[in-house]
C-alpha cells in the first residue's frame, strides 16, 4: 500500500514538473508581450489607453491619405479637362484673329486715307512662340498668356520707304493720334474704354482735313467720352464743352490753368482761333 502511495506521489510530482515547464513557455510569451508593450509606451504613450488612441489616430490618417489620393486624382482629371478646353479656345482664337486681321488692315488703311495718311502701311503682326512647357496645339507646344497663344502687335509705316515699326515706337504725336482715331473709329462697337484722349491730332493738318477729323471725333463721342487737345477751330467747335489752357508765371515758376468757356466767351475764343489774335464781326457770326 505504501508503495502505491509513493507511486502516486511520484506521478503528481512529475505532473507538476510538466506543468512548471509549460508555464515557463507561457512566461516567455508574457515577458515578450510586456517588452513590446513597454516599447510602445516609450514611443506612443504612457498607458495602454494612450497607445490605443494613437493607433486610432494613425488609422484615421491612413484613411485621410486614401481620400486625398482620390482628391488628387480628381483634381488632375479636372486640370487635364481645363487644359484641353484652353487649347481648343486658344486655337479657335488664333484662327479667327488671323482672319479678322486681314479685314482690320484694310479698314484701317481706308480710315487713314481719309485722315490724309494715304501712303501709310498698316499690318497686324501675330506671332506664336513654341515652348516645351506650353500648351499643346496640333502636335506642337506654345507659350500661352492671359490672351491665348498670340503675341499681337500693330505695325505701321507712315511714309513711303519706311520699314514697318511697332505703333508704340511712332514718335510723331499727330500721327499716333490719327492712327488711334482710325482704330478707335473701327473698334468703337467692341472697345470698352470709357474715355479717349487725343493730343495734337491736328498737327500739320489744314482746315479741310480738320473738318474730316472733327466729324470722326464727333461720331466717336456719341459712344464714349472724347477729350481732345487742339488748335483747330473746326475741331473745337464740335465739342460739347470747351476749355482754354492758359500758361502763367508765379514766383518764377510756370504753371497752367484750365478755364471753361461758355456762351459768348466760347464763340469769341473759336473766332480768335479762326482769325488769330484779331476777331472780326464776320468771324464771330
């Protein structure tokens, strides 16, 4: 009997020993787990709750990144669509501008003939510049700006034998004013500039041409405000309001003053412009 009891005790000890070995494996797992948790605490939070909150935050950021990738894709598609539209519009503008330029050249030359610039040449220069970073139109890429791919410049040759030059480089104020009058008369229906100023438009102009200019200015003034500095009575008498510019000297300094002339005073001033410093009753009438 004692032998049986001893055997039972031995079996229990062996069983206990086996359990201790099994627990040792679990102990290693637990220790590994604790080491991982401590490592996470050192990086992402001092408690399990903070670590879990950080995990949730990372998940949310990953979702946002996925959403942003979708947004970026949509934006790229929108950009491609807009670029295609800009390309089509720029090409359409270029084609139409070149067609209209020919008609504009003919109309301006006719207007300039009326303004005694019969030998004048006028051209509309339309240039396009290739650019590797530009917009693609028919297998080529062009530099593009706010007004499309076209670089437009008005070229003028006022006299026989002179080469065409940009309008902006014409020195004569009278020539520039007459050219601008021709352009503005033609473009008056579409030009949105509210006020036009013409200086020395009568330079080198006689009475007959002065009357032609006056008629064109009057017609133009029905569509927008026109301010004209002139020495010709033919032009001055067509104005709705008349101002006299007078120079004066004060304390050795030259100044100017603007005097509005009305009624009889205006009539006398226009008569003086007709006859010089002397005025006759016939001129006034």
